[in-house]
């Protein structure tokens, strides 16, 4: 009886993996990078609105089951959907319909028809959806079906973040390196939700106008509305205005905001904020922004030199737009209460400091400080962005730093003061295996620190975390805004009990030196017995599979962490992989002492056989992808000798030639077992294994000496200083 196919688990699917599969399906098929992006983005949108429609439909059926049974048309009342900010979808535009017809000859036409019908029935989407797009791509039906199958994996149970469209857009910024005014080379990066949440928590956009001069896909607006809702505010008290220069991204922003029922004004078209400000006379209460980092050539040499936005400041240089963004946003803020939270690359903190007499960026920063516009400077952790690891700073700029009541708090006057914070020491939370985000506790701590500093109640400078500095302090640092210039560093070496530590190291060093002498003697003895005098007749040739057998033992522990599980590196050593472990780990395998574990599926990937021998006295745990086996009888083949044989780079290449050239370039177990070895007698195997083990023991002793040397360095430095006093 054939085995039923395994169902893919939601928890084993990442957004990155789904997008990668879509990317591979489109490779070389539809043309440019923008078409690849739009092909996937459109389907993601249909899946997204389809899921929301289906969920609302289920709610209506649950609430009005008898009415629906008697009058099926009751379910098609569009008002029931629009009242909950859900787009009504005619039958042929629903995701389930497209899934059911994914193999149809005219599936591309059906997708185009769905887009057209959705836009016509839902006016907020006017101009946002692609028209007659999919039928012109030239994709085969099976290729479109594969895309639909992949996008269907974006289950709401896992991918429930409010700005999924923005995350998908970010993937394409990263992978496809879009070069038509969008992408990494232009300094544009999607802002992760935890950063936007932090900005919202600090500037508190409860009511008034929120502005983003470079809104991208609208992620800032989405998160600001989420903030209002989380704090029991009324989203009707918030008005949204913004601008975006790239036409495709502008369209995605309209799609994103309309999808969530967020009223907005993004201008009549996509335009450059600097050259064609579409809200020239508007003053706003809040600004949330992530301007393109270090944008070059944002104006011509003789362009915008007398712009009113720079009045009272030096003209920002055309070589970098960082300070142009600051002045543009400052110009937009309400003069009595406006506050902005925005991101800039860390280079802006010290820009021009080497030439203070001539550099316009230095001049602007100095004037901003003297005009008392900077409230807080907050350095963020690295690895937060989906497509760059660039160091980033959050700036808080405010037009009112005086004493006043705000949202139930009595603020003190913070005139000529700036709060510096460094979040790089906060506990960091991994997602999507390698990216970092601020968790709720971290955001709450930053918020509390900032508010306490504003009120003057409960605030204290904390080394390596926060420091309040005066304008005089900043002047003494040449108007630098780098938090490292102000926040105290704690030298933990100064807290060491040097006498006790020296005594400990002396004792350990004695043990290590004794061990080194012992291993040196082992090596000398091993090499003293070294010779090639062995009878040719004593050699034996074996088939590996006759002397090994698989060991299959599941660990049956469902809540393993990454610390519990071992992988095998290129050096054929067990190690703890720095990645998440699946939810159900009951099928992970145990590797008992004197057992081998190898990943036969990845031999061809790196031209390495990932294999190791458990030489410890404890079990190890590996993923189900590994094969675990043991030597059945060590009277002919010694396990440690076989492992020595495997350590050769040439043996890696040997096994690579046996890979089956599958997608994973794997090595079949049967092929592995069919390997033939020429072996010396078992006593000879033991002799050379002993020599190898002596070398390893000597190496371990040497590494311990190196470790002790590093530990004693601060003690010796301290002793040298004390001796000279």
C-alpha cells in the first residue's frame, strides 16, 4: 500500500521559503524584476483579502445560521462585510475559487477578472490593482498553479502580522535588488513592525494628523492605527497623509491601506517629496518615517538652494539627503506641539564633524541642537531589517520640550537636554531564523525610561543603556549625537577580585601544564612505535554495509530547544546550531556514545560528508534528517579508525561523486553501504588510532593554555599598573 504524502506543517514554513519558491518558479519566465514582484504581490493580495472575506463569511453564518439556511442570498449582503472593513468578493474573485480552478486552461484570465471585479466593487481600491496583467505574462498554466499552491501556504494562523504586504515587498527589495528607483542601492528598506511599534509608543499618535514623507507600502500608517486600537483610542481621530516617489510602491501603499479600511491622502500620484511636495501647506501633529538611508544626488547642484524648508539652517548637501529629510520633516511639524520619530543611518550622528567650519551637515546638526529641536537619540540593535544589517538610529524631534500636561502625564521642561539610549544590550528575539526584533518587554522598558525622563520621576542614568545630556555636554563633544559619547561603559575587568582570580588561574595553569606534559609523552610514545613494517597479506577488503547497521531511536521529547539539538559542521564536529527547532521534535533521533550520525542529503551541497562520531559518554540529539549508525563488530573495523579515514578532504570528494544529483544532491544509504575499504589488522588500527587520539589530547591541552592566557591578560595589566603606583 502506498504511503500517503506527508502534510506540510505551518510551523515549518517561513515567509522566506515561500517567496524563494515563488522566485524559483518565475526565474527567467516573465521578464524584469518588477514583473516578478508584481506577479507574486497580486496573488498575495488576493490570498489576503480572500482569507479576510472567508473569516467574515464564517462569522455571519455562525451568527445568522437559520436566516442563511432559509435565505442563502443573505450571505451576499455587501453591507455585512463593509461594516467590518472587509471587501466583498464576488464568487469568482474569491481565493478558494482560484485554488479550485488553478489547473484550468484560462486561470490567468480568471485572476485578471478577479482583480477587475474586486476593484470595481470596492472604490477605495481604485488604481491600486493590476489590470489585464496575468494573461500577458506568458506563464504556463502549471507555473501559475505552482505559484497559487505556494501562496496558499501563507496561512493566517502563522502569517497574521498586520503588514504582510510590506514584508513581501521587502523580500523583493532584498532578493531581486530592484533598480528602478526602489531597492537597497537607493537606501530604501521596509521598516520592521517592532521598530514602528516602538516609534508609536514613544510619540503617542492618539489623535491628529500623521505624516510620512516616504511612506513605502504604508507600514507606518498601519502600525499607528494598531497603536491607537491597542490603547482603546478612536481611529477616526487620526488622519493619514503621505507621499511616495515610486509609482509601484505608491500603488502598493494604496492597496495596503484600503485593505485595512484606513482613510488616507497619498497625493494624486507618486512624486518626489523634495521636488514636488504634494502637501505644501499642511502642518502635522506627528511624523513617523524611515527615509532612504544616505540618499545621494537627491537634487541638482543649483536646485532647491533657497528652499523655504531650510530657512535658518545651512543648505543640505546634494551628496547625502539625511539632513534634508530632517529639515523637511521639521518644517512640516506643528510649531506648538509637533513631534517626529524617524530613522536614519548612524553616520548622520557625527556627519561633518571632521570639518566643522565648512561642512553643511555639521552646521545643520549644531543649529538643530541650539534651536533645541532634538528630544532623544536611540541606537537600535543590528540585524533588525529584512534586507540589511546597517546600524540605524531612531531620532525623536519635538517642537515643544517645555513643561506641560500630555496624555495624563505632567512633563517637566527638558530644554537644552537630550536623552541618549542604546538598545543593543537588550535581550533580542529571533524571528525568521536570523532576524532580530524588539520584544514587548524591551519596548515597554524603552517607553518607561523615556516617559520617566520626560516627567523627571523615576528616571536614572543607566550604564550601557541610557544617559541624559545637557547642551553643554554635547557642545563639549563637538555636537556629536553618538550615544557612545555619553552613555557610560562598564569595564567588568575592574570588578574582578584579582588576588582570588590569580590564585585560581595559577592552580588551573598547573593542571593544564601537567596535562600538556602528559599528552606530549603520549605523542612521543606513539611516534616511537611508528613504522610501516606490516605484512601485505594481513590486509583485508570489506564492504562497509556488512559491518554497520542503522540505529533508529526517537528522542520522544516534544519541547526541545536549539541548545538540546546538535548539528554537524564541515569539520565533522557536533555543534549546537544557532537556529530554531520545530514545534514537534518527537521524531528527532538519539545518537548514543560510539555511534555515528551523518546527513546523507547534503553531501553534494558543500562537497562534504557531514558525519561525526559521538566520542562522549552522553547521548546526542540530531534532526530526523540525519542517519544514525554503529559498527556492528569492532574485531575487523574500529569505529575511531573509520572516522580517521573519513576525515580526509579527498574522501569527501569521493562520496560527492556518489551523490544522486537530486535537488538536495543526496547520497543514498545503499550507495554509502556499498563503499569498499581496505583495512589493516585491528591491532594496527588501534596503534594509529592511539597516535591520532594523542594528537587530539595535546591540541586540547594547548587550547586550554590559550584560554588561560586570555584570562590572565587583564590581571597582568592590573598588576603592572598597581606596581607603578
